[in-house]
C-alpha cells in the first residue's frame, strides 16, 4: 500500500506526520514500513530519524555530446529540441545542458550520427535503515532546476516491487501543487493531505484536493494540524467537498518544541502514538472501502 | 549593414523593448537604405530557452548587430558564437533614437551578458566543442 | 529617411492591453513619485523550507514600503499563491497562459507498434488495449514520440498551464497567477508573472519590485530569483529550518544573488536561532531581523490584512525594525548593498 503525504501549503506538517507514522507503525510491528523522502529539494526526514545510509546512487540525465567531425551543421537537432537546449549558428553547435530534459530526440534525429549522449549529474539517492524503518531519500544538487527526474528515480529505486506481505510505503511529498508533487503522488493508493486551519492552509488545500482527486484520481483524506489556531474554513470546505478529516492534531507547543529541536514528536509525547495507529486503520479502511 | 532592434510595436517612434528574448517584435533595419521590416519574435510564447530561440532567429535573419536592453547569458552565447555584436541601450529610447545613436557611433558594444537567466533553468551553457 | 514597413509574419498592430494600461499608469503615478534618489530594485523573498512566513513578511514589507516608495508586487508561488489573500486585489487583467504541449496519440492511426513507449523516457506512454495512450500528467512535451512514430499518429496539443493576473491593490499593482493543478511548467508561469511585473516596474519607474517566492530550491525558485538585487531569506529556528536555510543560501550564492536572513518565530527555540545566527556568520550573510512568534499573524490573515496593520503587535514592531534595516538596501547604488555594518544584528 502506497500512501503519499502532501499538503499544498508548505510547513503544515508533512514531515511531522510521515516520520511519526513511520516510527509508530514500524516500532509496533504493525507494518513493514518503507519511508521515502521525496522532497528532494529540501529533505528533512533524515534529521529526525538518523538513518544509517548504506546504499547510494547518483541520478543523472543524458545530455547531448556533439561530434563536430561528423556534424553537418544542418540544425535539425536544434529544430527538434523542444527546450532549446541546442543552437546551431554558422559552424558552431552550442549546447545548454541546464535546459536539457534528457529526452534523446537530438541524438535520435541526427542524420549524421554526430550526437551521442553522456550523463549529467542531477543529484543523489540514499537508503538505509532507521530502526525498523526502511528509509530512502533523494537529494537534488544545489543549482539544478528539475526535481522530478530525481523523484522518479527515487521511487523506482526504493519502492519494493516484489515483497512478502503488503508493505506500507509512505511518500513524504514536497510542498506545493506542481510537477514534483504530481511525480510523488502518481501511482499511489491514497493521498493524505496535511493542512492548517487558516486561510492560507485552506486556499492551498483546495488546489491539492483538486490535484489528487481530480487529476490523479486518488482517494483523499485530510489531517488538520495545529487544530484550533485559525478559523473553520478548512472544516467547512472538507464537509462541502466530501473529503474526510481523518485526524486532528491540536495546537500543542510541546510538538513545536520537539520538532524544532529535531526530536521525534511521537517519542517525546507518546500520547500521540495511538491517534496515529488509528489514522493508519482509517486509511486502510478508506482504501479497502473503495471510492 | 543589417541591424535589429528589439521592440513591441512596428513603429519607429515606439520605445525599444529592453528584454531581448521577450520582446514582441524584432525591427530589422538596413543601415544603407534605412528600409526596415518588423518580424514577430518566434520565442515570445516559449518559456524554455526563449533567449536562445530569439538569438537563433535573428542570426538566421542575417542580423549583424543587435540593439537592445538586456541579453541573458544563454542568448549572449549564441550571438557571440555567430559574431553578432550586441549594443546596450538605456530604457526609454525609441527605435529611431536607437538607430540614430548607433549610426552616430554613440553606442557602447557589450562584451558580457547583462541580463538575468530566464526560463527558470539557469545559464550554464556549454561552449562549442573544438 | 526612406521607410518601408513589411511584415514578414502576421503582427497584431493594435497596442496590447498591457501597453495601453502602461500608458495610463505612467501618467497617473508621475505625481506620486518619491523625490529621493533611488535605483530601481528587485527583491525576492525566499526560504527553502515551506511555511516559514514568506508571504507574511512580503505583505508586511509591502505595506511599510508603500508609504514612501512606489511598488510593484509579484506572487511567484504560482501553485499556492497566498499573497493575494492579504491584499484584497481587484483583478484588472487576466490571461490564459498556454505553454508547452503534451503528446496525443490518434487511436485511428495508431498501429500498436509500441515504438513511442520505447522512446519515452518519462513513463508517459502506456498501453491501452491494442493501442497506446499518453498520460498527460507525466508528459513533459518533449515530442520524442512524435518524431519517432512510424505511423505519424502522434501530435502535440496545447497544454493550458494556468492563468496569470494583473490586479490593483492599495499597495501597488500585483501580478499573480494560478497554475492549473499538477502542471509541469510552474517555472515558466513564474517567469511570465515576473517578466510582466518587471516590464511594468521599468515602465512606471517603480522604486521596488517585491516578489513573494516559492519554497524549495528548484526551477520555480530559480525563475523567481533571476535578476533579483537581493534575496531576503525567512528562516525558521529549527533543525529542519537551519538545514534548509543552508541549501537556499547555497542556491542564491550559486546564482549570484546577494542574500540577507531574517528569523521568524525567533523566540520559540533560542538555541536554533543561535544556530541560524552562527550559519549567517560563517557564510558572511547579514542577519537583518528577528520576528517573535505572535498569534496576531494568524488573526491578521483571517482578516485578510498584512500583520503590520496591527501596529503595536510584537510581530508588527519587529517587521517595522526589519524594514528600517532593509531600507538602506533600496538606496544602495551597488549590487553589494549598503555598508555591511549597518543594520541591526540580533
């Protein structure tokens, strides 16, 4: 079962929820837990779990390399490149690897066989165990633009394909509602959206629900974090839209303190462990019950 | 010689558009006859590599010099590879003023890109291989 | 001068809506222009980590700066645009932004050979019955399949990316957008918003273009940051916040944009605030402000206002001090900003 944890608005508590759920369910033996930190631009899960990272792999995309001896400067490579990562002027070919998406069209369409492809590094994947949690994260290199190839590779690399039992895969998603979130959510069985009950939280949650439910056709449930801090807009919206609120985490200074110190909140405040077990059962029921 | 000025309107009295890859039009001017023609910037709708596409277009159209406000690093690389000179203008000049200033030798040639990287993808261009 | 106008391609000779609006705005704002010497600046508010308070700080700085300076505002967080929730904008202009395309396979022409699925490196082509189909949420529009298809069954169709708006607010014109959910091209829509904001700022001679940035360090952030004179990084005093601050600092440095840091909710963890301060010292980045945790922030949000409207609240007082420390950067003639020793250090 693959559960993606997203939000729309940043800072609502995705990492809080992902690490808490992973820790409680794994430690209690309720599931074989795989936790993937898909926020490859700013991954934080590892700060709370201190995994021992034993496996590493570089992520790269293939960018063009021009053999000027064979090149006829016909310009076809530049024509077929949707991203203008190549320019042919007079007897020169310029490549702009930062714009390249690695699609391979230039190499494939070159009539003179003058283009080969070489890897350009984008980031790194790392995996290892944190207690009983099977942990993996992606780390996009600073200065790179595209997170999606790193996320895609991370999921291919770390999500178990053939596995006994039905492992629980938790995906901690990046903030927002754009392509890196889509890449994370795609192929999941459930989207758990963490929000805060404020106008900002509501505004971004509405988009996230549309994304998960409308575009990606995933079942959706909401977790309200810092419940009590703002207004009732989120509650009203969820009622109208028929989105179940599966857990409310109250505004609790102890959580903020544990979190800011880098401590795992469910260890610091064990009374939150049972609500997270309940949340897991709720999600299982939602998936089992179908849409 | 054939020069090009970045603009928004096909009108000599209209201001230059400072942003090379994003201008609406290119005004090509033949400095010998002073005939000019306006062409729509094919890169205007494109987000990826607009500067590169714009640069390639004006090179293909035979421009030998560009009079504009800001040229980003990718576009600048293409223009430099094609030996097209770039002259930077202050904001607010009209197309006519730009051309006159060029003809009177009052414009400074730019040797480095002076605009930001656009399109969200940064400008680490690979130089042409030897 | 002999002239001839020939159009090598079809050109719409009517002035664009934006062009006409620029003319009106220019005439109107001349009378309000500040008499102080100034150079036109572009500041972007970033964080790395989400939820640190970028939008809160942007709205507050805009509110304070607008008292004496002419502003243009832009919300570059196009898939979660919140700045408009604090400024009560009136939309004056709206544009559909169609950028990029996605592939579409004509089932009538498709022979089911599967070559398209072979060449697609993005997992966007899936088998469907005897044919193949493109998943538009995975397709990035590279067109490799289209060039490769032996049956010429694939075409590229417009992929509407989102809408962008120009609105009027009491603090100045606001450019913002709404990305259609899950679109590939948030960076491009950010560029669209920013370019239009910059064009207006240049035309009317605004003192400052203030940009509310997105979280992260990838392409939307890069798009929001390009061309900025200054990046104001809003940091959260937590282990996560410090970790993420380091990466956004590396990013702004990588792209050559000078940065300053302010700490939000600074009093919730003094030890971590000290870590932020230490990081700034090591990286030689000015620490320009510290804003205490203050429930007024949410109260102001619920009432759709910048928190600086609540003038005596702790957050507002701190933001006023932050603005006083930042204002010299507005006047600075060089890219390096004012004398490094100016401004308060916490």
